[in-house]
DNA sequence: CTGGGTGCAAAATCTTTGCAGATCC
DNA sequence: GGATCTGCAAAGATTTTGCACCCAG
C-alpha cells in the first residue's frame, strides 16, 4: 500500500531512471533510447516514451520544455531553473537563493492558485563566449 | 534601410499581426488559421505557420511554449510572465513588479550571459476554483 | 520582370498507440 | 494465469517544405 500497484517493476524503466539520476545533461527521449540501445539491443523508442510518461506521472522525473520541438527530461524533481545556451544547446541547472518565490513579484495574481512554476534563462554559456 | 528588405508586405501576415494585437488569448497556429479562414477562404495552414515564423524572426510577435505539444503566440513582445490554468487551459498575462530581474536571484550564473528568460506559472485560475 | 507570397499536398519530426507475444508476481 | 511490459509498426499531432502559380513593387 506504500507504492502504486498500478505499475510493476521493469528493468528498462529502472534503467531510464538510473540514467536520468546519473546525468545533468537533461537528455531527450531519443538520447536516452540511444544510450540504452547499447545494452538492450531490441529496445524500442516507443517503449522509452511509455516509460518516460509513467515516470513523469509517478513524479519520479520531470519533463522539461524550452520551446524546442522535443522534450527533455530531468531526474531532479526539485523545482529549479535552467539555463539554455543558444550556441551549444546545453541545458544547465541553476540554483536559486533560499526562499525565493516568484509569485511574490507578481502584481495581479488575484485569486489564482499557483501550484508550480518554471523559470528558464536563455543566452550564451561561459564555454561559448 | 529602416525596415527589413527581406520581406514584402503581405495582407495575410498583417492580418495575423492584427489578430495577435487584438487578443490576450495567446492563440495557437490552428486557432489563428480558423479565425482567418472566415475572411480568406482559401488560406492554408502552412502559410499561417510560415508567417508566424517570419513574425517571430522579425521580433513582431513571441512564440510561447508551456509544455504542451503545440505552440501559442503572443502579440505582446515585452517580456512578461503567464499563468496557465490546468482546468480551462487559459493563458493569462501576469504583471511583474517594477525592476524585477530574476537573474538577481540565481547563485551560480557565473560567466553566463542572459539574453532572455521565461517565467510561467501553472495552477488553477480564479474562474475555475 | 523579379523575387517574395500563396495554396496545395507531401514530407518531416516527435510522440502515442493497437496488437500479439513475452514476462513478472 | 492474469495483468503489465515489450517490440513492432502504424497512426497521430504539429510543423515544415517543394512546387507551380500569383502578385507586389
């Protein structure tokens, strides 16, 4: 009764989680697929997508979206901002000062209930200057 | 030499701009297409996309992206945050207090040059509570 | 006239899904 | 054994693009 009964354990799903926990590169579904393909030779991309969706649904990972045509995924579910470099397309984690709440800076939040927010920066990273 | 010589004037492109300036609903390409279809009966969706891309490129409009599978567009190019209601899917403009700069709250910006940022809130709007 | 603009249809890209067989508990 | 998981392939959804014709300057 602790864990969801909805999903069984799956070696491939755990591998995806392991990959996402072991990197800060915020890979796309396809990148994850290619990494796993070395080990799971008959892996299908559709299954990677299925498992990524399950992991997002169960709150184990986060889906990121930066205006590109594809999603990236993040094994770190804590809310944190990112920096996207327009030259090398890398995505880096940023760290906020403590107790930062962007809703404090909005004038017209009125009766809206904020559950989440996303804060993303775009520019040129230190390696690409 | 004032305006870009790259693009000629186009009635349809101007109509798109007019629609985006006249609404706060942040419509999708398809919505814009449907609105225009009343007036331009043989309009094609491809052409709406082409013109939206040109308008984004020339800085006349902004492309928005909220993790959905499709883009929305905004005629207001001033940087401003949005609120996305998870119930009615509406997208509202938010207003920041003066002189707010989110980069001031990041600990590890290091040598990165920020050109833009996006700040989006998700939750339930006042009409959907 | 010349080169951008357009509709049309096909293609491209990313993601989801139906199905039948394999696997886990 | 029954539900979940998987690969495969097809389908979906959104966006882009090649082409031939049209039109603005």
